């Protein structure tokens, strides 16, 4: 797909607004529950603009939304893990921050990647691929931090899988229960798990 050069602020602004709107809507409503017309209306863009930037329609928009969620969570994860010298403490703080954000959104804003990808297993392979890349990137961030703080390569890789899977599950459980407890418990138990490898 070819679009206008990114240095054109009006064009770049419209495209980014469409992606951010798609990400927010799919985060709250899922892929199936979000339509192109709603995206267009809430982004303040014409349908023609949406299809100009995303000729692949909803699947291309969903893929872009997943990539945005990936970038944002990667940055959040990296900053949270680097904020504490001990990854155990960093994970407790990270889960508390996720819990606070979820509560502040009235339990609506869970993981934008998971919310978008659920239900698209056979119908949207590009979204599936983008989500798989996101999870791999998040695991790599965790594994790198664990290696940097003395964990072996093998332990860091395996623990990274456990950390990301636990965070995803705990966030969903917190959303369903409308309670911060699943995330807070997950943070404490992940910290104990990491400590047991020392």
C-alpha cells in the first residue's frame, strides 16, 4: 500500500487517528463487535479516508491496531521492568499499574492485542500473525531483563513465557471479576517464582 509521505502532518494525523480509534474500539468491543462505519465516525474521518489508508478494510485496520497495542505495551513493559533493579519487585509494581489502569477505565481497557485477536483464528491470519509477533516481542523484553539480572538463558526464556501468559490471564480475570485482586495476586506469585530461581 502506498500513502502520502509521513511528513505531511494532516495525512499522518488522520491515519494515526484512525489506527488509535480502531485500537480503542477493538480493545473494548473486540474485532467482531467493531465496524468500519463506527471507526470512521469516532475517528472523525470519512469512509473514503479510511479505505484510502486501509484498502484491506477491517482486517488491515485490525492488524494495524494490534501493532499499535504491541508497540505501546512493549514500551510500558520495558520501562516497568527497568524501573526496579530486581525483576521481582518490578513485576509487583507492573501488575499494580495494570490493575490501576484497568480499574480507572471501569474495567473496559484490557489488552488491546488479545481483545482484537480473539475470534479471528481462521478469518484474519494477518491479525493472528501480528499478535504472535507481539507476544514474542513481550517475551523477549522479559527474557532480556531476566538475563541482565543473572538468570540463565534457558530459565529466562521459559520464565518469560510464564510471565506473559500469567499477565494476560490475570488481566482478563480482573476484567471479568471487576477486581484488581487477580493482577495483584499474579504479581506476588510471579515475584515468588522468580525468587525461587535465585
